C-alpha cells in the first residue's frame, strides 16, 4: 500500500505513458522561471529591466511616461476621500445636534412655560385696546423663582405690564427657574388688574377660562372679577384672580373678557312759554292813569328715560321658595345671612343642604356653631356653575378646603340634588349632605 504522505503522482499526458506497477516514478522536472517580456510596443526602462505589464484587454493597463504611472485625480485618492467623509460626518452630526440635541434645553423650557392669554372684546367680539398689569407668586419657600418671557416689556418689582394687540389679545408667560430642585413641581398663583374706561361694564363677576394641558382634555377654571368703585359711569379698577386654582408648569389658560358697553339714556324735554304784554293809556288833562297788565307764563317739561327693569330675583328668593330648603332658610334667618343673600350687588355661590341632609345630623345648639355651619355653605365673590366647580380638584369655601370630583359631581362628599339655580346675584346648588368642617 502506498504511503499516504507521498506526493500525488501526476497523470500521464498520454494513455500509453502510465508507469508499470511497483516502479518508482521519475521526479518532476524543476520549475522553470519564465522570462518577463515587455508588452508589444512598451518602452524599455533604463537598466534593461521592464516592469510587469498586465495583459492587454484586461482593463488594467496603465500608460507609461518617463517610467512613472500617470498621476490619479485627487478625488480618486484614499486620503482626500477620507477627509471629505470626515468633514461630511461632522457637518451632519452638527445638524443632528441642533435639531435633536441642541434644542433640548429650549424644549424643556417650553414644556415648563405657563401662560395666561387674555382676549379683551366688546359684546360684538371686537378687540378692545386695554392695558393690564400682572403678578405671579410661587410657594412660600420660593415665591419669586421664575422668569417672565412675555409680554416684551421689562418686569418691575411687583409684576409686569402689557397692552392688548389689534385683536384685543395679550399673553402673559412665565417659567420656573432651572435652579429649583424640581421646576416641574413649582406651583404658582396669578393675579391681574386693569382700568376699565367709563361707559363700559366690566366682565364678571366670574369668567370661565379654558385650561389646556399637554395630552389632556381641555377643562375650565374660574376667574374671579372684582370692581372698585362699582360704578360704570366712571373709570374703574378691575381685579382678576383665580382663588381656587394654582398653575402647574406647562398650563395654558385662555380667558375672554367681554366688556359690555352701557346703553345710552335718551332724555327729551319740551318747554313752551307765552309772551307777556303791558299796555298803558294816558288821558290828557286828568291825573287818572289806567294801566292794565296781563302776564301768562306756561312751562311744561316732559322727561323720558329709557330703562330696563331686570326683573330678576335673588338667591334668597330661590331658597325661600323651595319646599326642600325650609330648614336651611330657617338657619339663614336665625343668623342674619338672609339679608346677605338678598343683596343683588354681590356675587354668591350657595351650597344649600336640603331638609333631609340637615335632619340627618345633630345641629349645633349655640349661635356661634350655627353661624359657622352656615358660613361653610356660602362662597362669596364668585358665581360658579357645577361645570366650573368640578373643573378643579378642590374648592375653598369660607376658609375650608373641600375635595371635588367630577364623575359623579361632589363637593366634600356631598352630591348635587339640583344644579345651577341662577339668580341675579349668583347660583344655588342644592346638596344632599352637609359640608363638614374638614373633608
């Protein structure tokens, strides 16, 4: 058996040349180095040696000039191409940083910016030229840790002022400082004042504003309006506040302030006057003088003033007329609050517990206790509907804060039996439970 380490025998070139069995094959002839021959027409190089030339027709030929290959263009060389690639990568990287990375800080600031947008219009929706002054206050530990970004006017020590544009719109925007431990948790309150021109009745006493937050459905928040003096025939100072709402960074609140123009009063006066004549007759040669004088004066004045009798009743009228609120009406009379509810110049929201609610508890026996119970159900200064009430998570009534739910609608755990009974000075909300001292 042949040794497997032996080299493989070459095949014979012809069938008759196969060696006999058992014979040792002759060694292969040594490898012969083929001389290098120049290509047809190629020049010789000094010294007699010709560099190898690729076969003709292979696409790999190059021309020879003084023995050196032809210089390639710069864009075909590896060094310049690599430089171009690096520069392009740097440019594209810079653009990407500007688009996605470089804008992170400003985007974060935008996410934390809080805005109140005012639209001052008349009853026809026409924009009004108004000037407003606003102030923002943060929590006690960092009340001024914020920066104004609009309006463009520089802020003062107490706040910032601005004027509406041609559409009657003005935006106030502020952003919590980045130095805060958690800027997103910095809550703030907002208040604003303006001077209302004589001849216009300011909005209010409450304004339903639209609250917008990212990824949430729009809701409403109530803006409270107070006027000084309460006389629309003279210039008035109007104050706007959100007593039951604190702004979260990123909130946007839009409020339309509709000022009603006071209707003109028409007065007509008619005056008629007759003439007075005096006749004197003198008869000669006598000392008798006859004089007759008649005087008739007639004046009539008619004054017509166009007025409108509102014919509206008060919150007290509603409570007194309902058979399910007789117990609460008795408490109001005993504490003197019935007179308050009859005042048509103030704004009220009354959470009136019905008879069943009051009969279900032990009423206080002392006057101070009864007065405190009644006060907990009177929200003065605001006229709020159920929709406005449930737009917030809490509500403050006479110094007591109550939790609010929207579905079902409750305040301090009490549900609504009758809703939004509107009168000239506010709303009556009939409740199925008494609001306690703490919810």
